[in-house]
């Protein structure tokens, strides 16, 4: 029996990693291209790096909304995939597209019409506002394309078509970095556009990605296709399930991402040196979290499929194995950040003050990654796989809005602590919620089959 259990355990590890590795490649390319954006803009100047890093906070919030919609849909789709019901999956896709289209418009319109006003939330520096506004105005046109493609890619991952999803994302990212070089450096006779060039490259690459999604949907014969007309299909009980289960996931990610953007608001008002250092830190941290966040996504798909097939005991064991992989990958990510310091610090073109901030922020992130990885795997992966999205909403909202954000504002603007003390306090947010999150995991309240028969 023990030998059979060990064999089953190894098979679970293998399956989780098989799902995770294409996502690792996708996330690795994403992190690499984010770093090339910073490197290219670094040649333009520190102000360009700072302005774009602040402007992209809106894109980061929108990405988290799409991520919430995608994982919310995946909650249902992965379980219906385990049940073998592809018709239900396509109806869920239509519901998710409805939500993503509406929210894309909410972000696109103000970004195009009043980008300067949006930038004033993050900084009072007029140069940064001007550069950031020009970036936002251009990139706003890509938000609608982005919303459609992100939903479709999430649906593909939920039915274990992870390689196709990765190929589409990686292709778009490669196009993005090539166009960045053209418009930032003025290659092939193109004008040197700086921050505006990055925005143009982003908009074009997202449009091409959406076209590629339609192409793959048509020619590959996948079980699930990208169907805009599905937005108008009658969804019946599935809409009720989506509202009940997926909307809390969306609200959770919106609440978390907006609160996390408040961290940038706090740092944005503490000087351009802090903003520039944080822009570099985000890039390095993205590399450190590639593996653990990929395992979180893969765990949600794999555990959700087991639950949908009513294999609840196996799903619980696989959740435990996912956590073991997550902790190991979080520690590895921290080591990776520490190992990068001798190469990153001399390479960046920052002021001496900003370089000093960068060193401290990187040291803090060597352990912060593990805290973030554990919470992401549990809240956004395992809990949602079992249809439990409300816990994450409550947990993250209390943690971020009642602890992290007030603490940051109080430390920065009331106590007027040095910037690095403020940053250190902000980076305690993930560890504060550990006891609550781990207790909920051990309670097994998240372990539920949420599919319906004859949908």
C-alpha cells in the first residue's frame, strides 16, 4: 500500500509540474520582457522608467481583474472538464467575456480621455505625469483586445490546453519586445518615441495576440473555441453559479490589486528615487516568483479537475503535494533574488540614493516571495479549485485595507519614517494572514464539488 501511495504521489507531482512548466515558460518570458522594457527605458532616462512604472499600475490592476475573471471561470470550467461537459464550459466562457468587456471599457475610457488626471493619483511630479499620460492614452486602445484574449487563454488552461495558451502568450510577448526595440531605439527608420514607443508596441502586440487566438480557435479543432457570440447565449443556472462563485474571486483580485497599487501611491509620494528602485525590484521579483506562481495556477487546474470527477480524497492529497512544491519554489525564488544582486546593482543606471534603496528592497524580497507564494497557491489556486472564493475576498480585503494600506500611509505620512522602513512594513502583509489562511486550508471547508448534472 505504501509503495502504491508513493507511486501515486510521484504521479501527482509529475502531473502538476507537467501543467506548471508551460506556465513557467510563459511567466518567464513575461518577466524577461518586462525587464527589457525597463532596460530600454533606462537608456531614455530615470524619469521614463519611473513614469511608465506608475502608469502601468492601472494595467496591473486590470490584469488582476482579468486574472480574477479567468480564475473564476476556471473554478467552474476545471470541474466541468473533469465531468466532461464542454457545452457548459463554452457557456461559462461567454459569461466571462461579458464581464471582461464591460470592465475593459471602464479602464479604457478614462485612460484615453483623462490620463493626466489618472496619473496625479500616483505622483505630483509634472514630468512623470506628462510621460505617464502619453503612455496611458496610447495603451488604452489595447484593453478590449486584452480582455478577450485573457479569458480565452484562461479557458484553454482550465481544459489542460496549457501548451497552446503558452504558445499564444509567448508569441505576443516576443512581438512586444521586438516592437519595443523598434520604437524606443528608432530602428529601421522608425522615430525614437521612448515611453510612447513602449505603449505602441504593447497595443500592437495585444491586437495580434487576439487575432492569433481567433486563428487557433478556428483551425485547431479544440474542444473549446473563442466564441464572442457566446456572450449572448442564455446561461441559466451557470450565470447564477458564476455570480455566486466567480464574482467573489474577481472582487478579491480587484480588492487586492487596488490595495497593492496604493503601495505605489505611498512610494510615489516619497520621491522618484524610491519609485525608480521599486520599478527594478518588481522586475527581479517577477523572475523569483515565476515557478511558485506557475505551480499555483497548475494546482488549481489539477485539483479542480479531481474535485469535478468526485475524487475528493485524491484532490486533498494533491493539494498537500502542491503546497510542498510551493514552499520549495518560494525558497528557491528567494535564493534567485539574492543571487541576482551582484549583477543587478552595478547594471542599473540609478542615482546613488536609488541604488541604496534597491539593495535593501531586494533583500526584503528574498523572504517576501515565500509568503506571497503560499498565499497565492492556497487562495487563488487550491481554495478556488474547490469553489471557495469568498474566503480569499474576506481575507485579502481585511489584510490589505485594514492592515497594509493604513499601516503604509500612517508610517509614511504621520510617523514620516524613512522610505525603507515604510517598504519593510508594507512587506509584512503576506505573513500577517498566514495563520488564518493555513487554518482554513486545514479545515477542508474549501473541498466541494460545485458542478451540476444536466446543465
